[in-house]
C-alpha cells in the first residue's frame, strides 16, 4: 500500500490487495483533520481514477462529513470505534488469567482448519456494502486469516477445549510499541465460557512482556457485542471514525 501524502492532514493510498481481490481499481483517502478546499479539489481529481474509494474521516469531523456529502455520491458505510488499553504492572498481574493448558500463542502458525471453521464475522463494511458483497465481501475476513497463516509478523492466540478442538482464537500483530488486535472469534457454542476474556488476557500479558505500552483494537459501531467486550476487558474508547464508500462504476 503506497502512501501519497497530498498535504498536512490528508493522505491517499492505492489498495493493491483490494484491487486484486475485488477485481477493480481501489484506493483510500484518510482525512486526519479539517481539510481545505484546495486539498479537496486535488482529492476529487484523484477519485476519478478509481472505481472504488474508501474515505476515512478521522474523529468524524463534521466539516469533512459535510464536504463529502455535498460534493460526492459517497455514502456512510461504517463507523469504526477505536479502543486502547494501556499496559502497566497490572498487566503482569494478569498471570492469574493465563490458561497455560488451554491457550497458547503461536507465531508463524501453519493453516488450522479449526480456526477457519469458527471465523464467522457477521458485521462488516464488506458485507453491508452491496457492491462489495457481490464481489466476495463475505469472504474478506476468511481470506485475511488465510493470508496470516505462515507469517512471522502474525500471531495467533489459540484456545482449545478438553477435546483439543479449537474453541477460540485472537489474531494479533505488533507495531513498534503497540499490540494490534486484528480479529477475535469464539465458537458459537462457547460464547459464555470466558474464552474471549482469556484470549485477551493472554495477549495482554504477552504484549507487556514484549515491552509494549498498549493494545489497540477497532470494531464497527453496530457490533455492540464487541464494544461491550472491549469495555469488559478494560479498554477505553479513543476514536470514532466515519468510513465512506465512493463508487465510480
């Protein structure tokens, strides 16, 4: 993904993975603060070179939202809620949550069929946008997981039951001093067993031991189960970003 900074507060990216997967020219614009009319003019010219553009309005800035709605046919596809949990000595004390016999963290994990079987993510901007859905949007997260197997920079915390079958996983990675939670899923038959909390605590402990300062994770505003879960494990909300989809078909 190449970053083409237009000016302070505005970035524009090509999306080669999305382009290949969906079979059309894809890009992304990120607006980190209120943009000027001159910046917006440059952006709109760039939009015309792509069939699909994702526009991320950081912190849901009202003036940017008005400009997007007034000057384009883009629609609000998602609101991404960002969470953070600071890591400190209390994270080390979470050793009491470590289920040493049932949860293990793997780096460069080979493909596990059991992980794919429980990876059922219902709420996604890839399925709620009809154009993405008909181009395979329902399989994006599945492919995300497949692409993460066998990678040195990807880590899976995996929970197994007494029958040794996988009943939950948490895919994560590291970025400087941050641990990034990418995907978490628990078997439908085990949703009230504390598996999700156990997975998160394991990753929290491992991230602290690695020297990380915080855990970061994002989810969709309509995913109330995930939002409540991240509050439960001690995360605080730090961002609310609008995601617009612009189609030029």
